[in-house]
């Protein structure tokens, strides 16, 4: 996370991939009524929150308490927005075993709705990294933009996504 | 969209974000400047300001500034999950208890008639209106900074931010106010500052949501 906050994209990617299975277990254990796709939506919301609030982690503090506090807040929030109350203690995260990755696609629906509301070019940039496995430089070359412009566009698009999702669930 | 694809997009977004303290240092001086200019234009310092600041009356400025420090530290801790807030909350409680017992002490000495005569002055309304007005730009900047944080209890964070803005405004206003009686200053300033804490507590859940 320290590296991530200093702009190390690879380390950050590793961290997000490492925490996701644990978060998925916690969300699924509480959201059996939402279905796997609904749970994945909640999980994606939590990941977006971790991303947009990553600078509120103080580098001299342990990461876990921060991470669990953010995740817990967002899980409770997301379930409340879907009309459910969940009780969730911090220990739930510490005790959770990572979810087994099944053959089912870890797909969420909300994100597609939000991406559809985004400007096409912005949505394409957000999709470019995962779907096409591109780097910033490759996306920039394909879309005939500068690398800096791609970075700014991605940053703005993610901010808009967070805002749109909030409006969607209100 | 698959979660793995989202993660890839998040990881690629490496633009640094402004932290709460960076936003504080950017916005707070501007807001204080605005309030100070408004103060100089519409209020102005009391004529005997030099004498007053050399006397006990300087406490009217110093104590609100102590409050600003303590409530600012508390708001900062509450906006950063994982930071411990208990000590800071206790420090604020000690200050409040100290002020309350000082008030009780003076009240016991001078009685209720002393209190009513101290408050029976047009300065009371001026104080209760001026401090919130002077605090508004500051409150705006404090909320803007705190919204970069991750408030788990937005009502508390908002209230702490309100205390901070109210304290700063009270410190500015004290340079104008020529009422130095403890039985005026303690209740009037406290009430004005608490108005701000209340506004902050109401606005917090709405403005500090994430």
C-alpha cells in the first residue's frame, strides 16, 4: 500500500488482488439473498471505496485495521442501500478464508450500467486495462492520446463512477 | 464488468490524491483570510486592543484557539480510520469540563442576578450572530478538507469540524468584543461555538458521506 500511494501500480495491483478473495468471502457470507452478481456489485463498491480513500491510511499505522474499517463501513452501507441491515464485526474479516475462485465469472452488473452512462471514450479507457490487458502507454497509443491524458481521463472516469454509483443507490 | 478488470483499472490510476491535511493547508488560510478581511471591514478591533491582549481578557482569544487545536486534532483522527481518537476526545472533554467548572465557580460567586445583568446587553445578540457569520467561510473550508477523509461517524466529524470553525471565528471576534466579564464571555461564546458544532453535526452525514 505504501508503494501504491507512491504510484507503484504493480504493487498496488498485487495488493488489490490479494485482499479481494477475503472481501468476497465476507460479502458472500452476508449477501446470500443478493445472488453472486449482487455480491460482486457490493464487492466492487468496496474496492472503489478502498481506492478513493487510500490516502486516508497513515503510513505509520498498520494496514489491516484501516482496510477492515473501510471495508466494513462500505459493506454495511452497500447492504443498507439495498434495503438490508447487516451486522458486521471487524473480526469477520480477520477470520474469513479467501473465497474459492469458481468457474463462474466474477461479474458485476452495476458497473456496466454506470459505464454505459459514462462518456464512451472514458468508459473505453476504464475497460482497456482489464479487458485488453493494456498498459497506459498502449491505451494511449491506440486512442492517439498522450499517456498523461489517459491517466487524467482514467482518474476522472473513476471519480465519476463513484459519484454515479452513489446516486444510483440513493 | 469483471472484478479483475476493475482491479486492473484501479491499479492503473496512479494519480496522487490530495490528503486531508494537504486540503487543510490549502483552504484554511484562504478562509481565515476571508473572515479576517470581513472582520476588519465590518467589525474592526476594539480601541483598547493592546491593553486588552495584555490582560486576562486575552483568554477570550487564547481559549478558543486551544479549542481549535483540540477539535482539529479530533476531526483529523476521526476522518482517518485506524487512528485512535480516544485521547483527543478526552482532551476536548477536559477542556469543556474546565470551562464548565470555571463558569460554575464564577456563577456561585456572583449569583444568577450577576449572570442576567452580564447578559443583558446588546452585545449578546451581536456575539451570537457575528461568530457564526465569521465562521461560515472557515466551516466551508474545514468541510472541504474533511470530505477527503473517510469519516466512519460523519456526525461526530462534522461536529468536531464545527467546533473548529466556531473556535477560530470566536478568536477573531474576541478582538472586537469589549465585554470581558466571565459571566458574559463563557456562556455567550460557548453558545455561539455550539451553534457551529450543531450545524456541523447536521451537515456531516450529508456532506461527509463517501
